[in-house]
C-alpha cells in the first residue's frame, strides 16, 4: 500500500513546532515559574525545594550513592578528591524487571520487595562490611516533597511506575528499614535528591557557570538554581536548587496523538509535557501515528525509542533497518516511499521534542536574567535521548539560536554523563 499523502502531511503538521510557537512556550514556561515562585499552587509545575545549593568543588571523602529513577538501579562507592575530581571505587547495577524472574515496579509489586532489593545491592557494594561507617546519598528521580535534604516523601509515581506502598512515604525511612532487615547498621542515608539536581551538582562540581541541570531520557525534567530562595540552615549561598518537575508543565498545546495517548496512560492528565518529549513516550506517539497511517485501530506499543533512533539513522538506499523494524514490530512489509515517510515521521517527533525542551530551557534562562543580561552558561544535561538520539543536539542548538538570537552564543548544553550517581555522593558530602 502507499500511505495517503494528505493524511501523512496532516500528521506531520501535528508534530511541527514553529519558532513563534516555541517563543510562546518559553514565555508561558517563564510565567509559570514566576507564578510558582509567588504561590506554588498557581503553577502547573511542582517546583520542589531541594534544600541544597551548588557545591564548592572542594567536597572530599568516600560516599555511597544509590541511583534509582529508571528501570535500572545502581549503587556506587565514590571517592571525591576535590577540585572536581572523583573516582568510582565499586559499582553494582541491576534491572528492576527481569522477565520471568521478578518485577519490582509493576502493579502488585510492594515497597518491601523493592527496598529489600536496594539493600541487597548496597550490601554487594560494601561487600558485606558491617564495621566501616558509610554515608549514603540517594538520587530518587520522582517528585518528592521535602523539608530538609534527607526527608523526601514520594508525592506520586511517574514514568508508569506502580509499586505499592511508596507514594506518601519518606523514601529514606523505607530504605533504612530495609537496611535494618538485612542487618546493615553502618550505612546512614543522609541526602535525597532528584536526578536533575544530581546532574546539576555533578556538573557544578567540575565547572563554573552552570545553573541549570536536566534529564532528557526515559523521563524529562529540569532543575535550576533560584537565587531568591535561601534555607534557614544557610545551605546554598547562591540560592537553592528547585526541582521543577516540569514534566508536568501544562501550558502548551497537545496534538491529537498526545491527547489520545494521555487518556490511556497510567495517570491521565498528569505529566503532559513529559508525555510529549521523553523517550518513554515518543515511541508511543510514533506507534499511534503509524497506526493512523495504516488505517488501523491499533496501538503499536512494541516500538521503543531505540527503534526510532535506528530508523532515523538508517542511511541505506533501501532503508533496510526501517523495513526490518516495520516488519518485525508492526507486521507490515512497506514499500520504499512509505518507509521514507516512516523515517520522516520519527524525525518530526524527535525534532518537536528537542525544540519544546529547548523552549523550556529558554524560559528558565529568561527568568534567571529577569529582563537583564543573560549570563554566559552551560546547561548540564544527562540521559539517553540527549546523548544518543540523532537530531536532538543539533535541534537544541538551532532552537536556542531562534529564541535567543545573538545571546545564543552565551549558552550551550553539555553532557554530564553519569551525573545522577556522582551527584548523590556530592549531596552526601554536602550534608555531612
Ligand atoms: C520524571 C520524574 C522526575 C525525574 C524525571 C527524569 O519526570 O517525575 O522526578 O527527574 O522523570 O528522570
């Protein structure tokens, strides 16, 4: 079959984001920040206080880091050496789902199973040592409310997590209880931070001129240093880092695929921005648009963002990889013209994502500049979509230029690989 040209153009139009529209999104984002700074209930974002500012770069010592926020959990033992240097001494990582063996994140799984699993991984990392005193920083990448650096309570699961008994609980209390059950009394959790905060701490440990940290991966979220908020304990002289939870940003226009997917997601009405831009969701939108092109009333949910990445990267004359993925995952052997359209569609979804994410960064840059001069700065980003998805970085740069004009020369994004682990160790060092 050949796809209907009009229908294809219509779908492509749904995924376009003009400069004018991006400017509107950036302005709305800034306005939402301003509203939230006055009264957080009037912003669509949670704007959660992290009770931490930027590190000095001089933090030293050995710390444990528990990094949990996606389908893999990692425990690391770090040595912070100061001057932005650090070493990994030990590293343990396991998936939270092993098909046919266990699933700690799906419906029916419990907090005891999940946190006992974390305690086991911590035990593996300290190699059964019950004597040395360890301080642990915990990167917990879900919206949590806290009133100090350690007491983070999970507000609500995101990213389709559904483990029972964690929402509403103080996560380090659950961790401490699990450590006790395992007979580990020498590991003390002292800090909980979001992964965006971890990326910002990690990048700021090494470089100056960093005020924004972001995750662009399975999920999407950003934090920044807000100069007007200070903590009574004197944390963060340059201000406090706010975890925006901007995956929940609402002031933008979803297209019909965004709306239809949201309706069937685990939590309809929530995380609307994240559902338009992050890796967990772009492939869902892609699957839905493909079904429409094929005139089928199906939801192709077997496609992943890695498939999209391979589809976009296929430079072969007959689009072999695209054909293979369409045949294996969608069950159709498409002609070349249609394969080209599939490739264009995947690109359009990714480009829209990169452009919208950039608009959110620009909203923060404008807010920090408060109408004055934009400071030269790097935006620290970590995550598979940013690192590996073709078209993303070049489209971020393009959108920065469209929105900032000459000032774009002052701003760039840098990859902070693994920041979500080391950031937890830095937070632990700052806490003790
Ligand atoms: C989701 C979480 C957020 C996290 C982001 C990236 O949006 O709610 O806390 O930072 O995913 O992992």
